[in-house]
């Protein structure tokens, strides 16, 4: 289950329901409903019994997809995707505890917990430095 903007969502289910509605709030099949009704239907669909058995996209898997998995899918895994000698270094230096949207509890939050919080709730305000191909660009 992923937490996005304070809502707990099962991966893929809400997106599927959202794809059934256009911005006017009418279903793709022509059966009209209000935007609020569409949101309620999407949330109901996302939390239904059938959705409970849906595969869950964890933050670890999402991170892998964005790094090593993405590099493999694009055919560039020999250059990027891992922190290893000889590969291109693209990275962010992040401060989770700088008051930009993340609640940090010293002594309770492990580095892994802070990483998860950043992936779910972090933003530009948490980024201290950006590295592209080993060079600091800001």
C-alpha cells in the first residue's frame, strides 16, 4: 500500500478507476456521474475486497524501478542504475530534517525510514545538492 498526499492507496487500482472517467466527471462509457461521485467510486474501487489482493508497489520496488530497473529497461544498465565504480554517478543529496514537509523523529527514525519518508513526501525543499554524471550541478 502506498501513502500519497496522506491517502493510502493500493497501486494500480485508483489509477484504473481514474482512467474510466474523463475530467468532466463522466465515465468513458458514457454513463454520466459527477466528479465527486467519480472520486467516491474510485476510492470505493481502490479499497474493495478485490483490490485487497492486488500486488502492492512498495517504496523499495518503486526506487528499484526508477534506478536499476529503469536502466535495464532502457538498455543502459552497463552505465547507470547502480552505485558501482565505473558507472555514471547521478544522485541527490537530501536533508530530510530541514523542515520541508517531513516529520523527523531523532532516535526513532532509521536512515531507511527517512529515505522512505523522502520518497513519499519529500520535495525540492529537501534537496541540498544534485549530481549528474559525477558533477555537482547545484
